[in-house]
C-alpha cells in the first residue's frame, strides 16, 4: 500500500484524488492492525486532498469525514466524532439522496455513536431508518442489512425490550412494504 501511494504521488501528484484513496486504504489497514495513531494523520491528509480537489460537498469528502469520525470514535473521542458524522450524513443526503446505501451507513455510524453515549432515544429512530434504507435498497439478506438488523435489535434490548420483543420489532422493520425482494 505504501508503494502504491508513492507511485500515485509521483505519477499523479500529491494532491490527486487517487492519492487520497491510497491514503484511506493505508489508514484502514493501520486501523485494522490497531495502529490508530498512525492512521489518523493519513485520514486527515486524504480529507484535505479531497476537499481541495473535489470540493467540500463531494461524496468522497463525506467518506473521508466518516472514516475520520469512526477512527476518532475508536480512540474514545466521541465528542469530536459526532459533528463529523453529522457533516458526512448531510453531504451524502444532499449529493446522493436520502435513500442511498451510503446514507444508511452514515446513519448507522451516527446511531451507534449515540448508543455509545447512552442517547438511546436519539439512536433508535436513526438505526431504524438505516435498516429500512438497507432493506429497501439492498434486500433483507444483504450483509449490511443483516448487520444493522443485529445493531437495531441490540439497541432495542438496551432500551429495555425483552429479547423476543426486540427480535419481533426488528422483524417488523425488515418486512416493511416496498422492500426489495431478496435474491
């Protein structure tokens, strides 16, 4: 990954969006190997490149903001992460539409952060919305739908629903009219 980054920097220039992509990829690898302090400056650098080259309202900027926010969340900096998640969500809703799967990812990330800060009443409608978007756009059997369904059920249980009631409530969301048929 470092070699790909060096090649793209040299051949395309240090401010090219492909360099930002390479930085994000390397940062994700570092994050996955628990080298969070090394990952953060790379994500911030990718964000700066994409904001400069693509403009502050571009979906790739939203991706970078989300990546940075998740990294901050993972390092326990929840107060710093929340406004970045909200900004990413606003950009994606404006540029991609309110029903796009990327919007659902943003919403799920924000809802999870709210859950982590014990703001369950704020998190629940967001997580439900993320689940509905995934089910309608990708189908109930898609891995993203399944992940958010598990997240939603755990959130409902954290709010005091019994396991069977949380499962039933989650299934009701999954079987909303107009959902995409599973393949």
